[in-house]
C-alpha cells in the first residue's frame, strides 16, 4: 500500500504527546486542550497524517467561529460591514519540526480556506481571519491573499469574495 496524506478530525487515536513543532504553546494546545475544546464545541482541530502511520501527527490546525469589530479589518472593507462581523478564524496552525518546509502548512491553510468557504454556503461568514505571530508569518499568509492593517502585525483577513474566487464550484449560469 502506498503512503497517502490525509486531513482528518483529531481523535483519541492520534498521538498528541509525540507532536513537537518547536513552539511550547502550540504543543501544549494540541496535547492538553484541543480535544477538550472539541468536546465542548469551542473549536475543531484537524490533523494531517500519513495513512502508513495513522497515529503520527505531521501537522495540525484549529478552526473557530469568531466575531470581529469592523475597525480591526483592513480599511477598504470597513464600510462594507456592520460594526460586528461574523467570520471563521484559523486559530492554530503548526507543523512538526521534522516535517517543516515541506508544504504541509500550505496544505492545511488551503484546507482551512476550503472549509470556511463551504461553511459560508450555509452560514453567514465575512471571511477567514488568522493571527500572524511574527513578520515572517504575516508575509507567508499575505501570499495567499490575506489582507492586513499596515499598523498591525496580526489579525489578517481573507474576505469571502477572495475565498469564493478560489473555491467556487457553482454554476455561473444559474
């Protein structure tokens, strides 16, 4: 059987304790908090695994629903929305240290974008937010179309219209 990468919801079978991305807070969240938050409906955590080693976590992401104030988004969008904006948020994204720089973060980010677009078809969302912890992360997210306020490091925003252009499978003739 050949090796296949897959993204699935975090379960008890996944070896959370062996995961190490090099960031203590991200490791702690996966190891001690992610399953509790899923059980309480606070967030959904998804893991990237290889089917040949289905318990080993290559990378993970957590998605949440959030509400953002209009003054926290790029200025060109503030007039288009009310003061409080419903959205999805990529709350966590981490890749195991020995698996970094292989494109796995990109796989999860694209999956988060797809999941957000899919949810937007049945629930009101303005787009997808992500926090950039440092300048390198900000530049990384911007290459995918995330927008930011020049004076803010974190809180990048991808409008639903950008997601729709990326993932729309609807018929334009309907």
